């Protein structure tokens, strides 16, 4: 996944879960500035990963976020 896709997914999820929220309102919900949320929705990784996690948590998607970079276990693993 490209980082721009991450931002696009965040924007889409925000609009679906909180359709009445504008950028400023959702930014307050996750504890960032409007400008920072704009960067996040562009997939800008200069924003702390914790802020992306806060957004995922608010959207009810923290399990998917926590599963990033998790190697699937195989039947042959100890």
C-alpha cells in the first residue's frame, strides 16, 4: 500500500463514520490540528504514528492498525 492510499483510506473512513464532521471537528476528536489532519489524509509520515493510531482507534479500526507488520504464523513455527 502506498502512503497516499493510507491517507485516502483515512479520509474515506472519516467521512463514512462521522459524515457531519469537517476536518477541524475530526481533528479535535483525535487531538491534532486541522493542518496535521490534512497531512495525515495525504499519507504524510512526518506525522507521528501515534496520531494515525488515535484516528484508527476513534474509527473502531485499532485491531487492523495493530496488525500492521505482523508476520502471519505458519504451521511450522514454534
